[in-house]
């Protein structure tokens, strides 16, 4: 399952320049193309992506805030070791925040918003059948964003979007796991059914379970590209 050690040189098309740089470098780290301990030189990254050093510097700052890069004295920015502990904490927060969003969305979504959520879910089924991982990943982001908006709480939406940015590269990694597209759709289906029934508690349970499965799938893939430092709570089984 190990990914080919090929670094991308063109940032993804979506988002601002800095966001695209963050996504590209984060994917290289999570997928093992930039292993732990590698020094990230601003000049080299700027040349690689054909940009100035200013957006590179901001991208490295954001990657450090997300725990993927460390700033060390006399060495500058280096690729951090991804720990199981870090993954556990990030996804624990994500699961609880998305649980609140799903519960409120079940109560507050307008009929038009529910219809739009159903349409997204139906559209994603076709992508599962075709095996289009990149398109499903993009639609997956829209699906979750619809849940956040459906909660009708701007402060909550801002908070969960910030948390989602921290786990974005890990969430993308899950789709490298064989059969993950179909399982992701099935997990979404449980969320959609609960929301359409107006069952906030069931929607919250379903989305929390989904996020924890995402964590496990992400960890499985990341462990195949480079070892994870173990989570302390897993030491006792």
C-alpha cells in the first residue's frame, strides 16, 4: 500500500495559494514522500512550486500549527513525526464537534437544506460506483460543510472548520485504504437518515462513529507509509 515517493510540484487547484501549498506539502508528509526529520527549505519549496518565499513561509507556519512541521533551533522547519497520540486527540475533538453539528442540523435544517444534503449524498453514490477517489473526496468536504451550515450556529461552524483544517490531510489519507469509499458512503447514509428523521441524538452518534472510523482508516494508511508513534492509551490493549 506504500505510495510512490513522488513529490507533486503543482499545488492543488482549489483554495488560496497558501491553502494549496499547505495541502500539497501536508499530503507529501502524510503519504510518506517527505519523511520525518527532513528539513523543509523555504528556497527549495519556493522553487519547486514556482512561488515566492512569502506564501511558503506562511504555509510552513500553518503546517507547524497543525503539528506536521516542527521549528527547531539552528535547523529551521523539519517534518514532524506523526504520532498516534496526536491523531487520537485531533479526531476526538473532531468527533465531538461534528456530533454537535449533526445534532443541531437534524433539528434546524430547512427543507431546502435537507433536500440539498440528500442530493449530495446521492451524487456521491455514483462516485463510489465509479471509484473516483478525488471527486468523492471533494464531495465529502461539501457533505460535511453542509452539516456545519445546517447547524445554523456561526461560532460553531467557524470552530469546526478550524478543527477540520487541522485533520484535512489525515482525512484525505483514509481514501487510499481499499474499500474506504463505499464504507464512507454507508456511514454518511446513517447520518443522512437520522437527520431526515429529525433524530438529533442518532445523527450525533452516527457522525461521531464515522469520524472515529476515519481516524482508524487514516492511521492504517499512514502506518503503511511510515511508523506511527503509539498512543499511550493503546499500551494496555
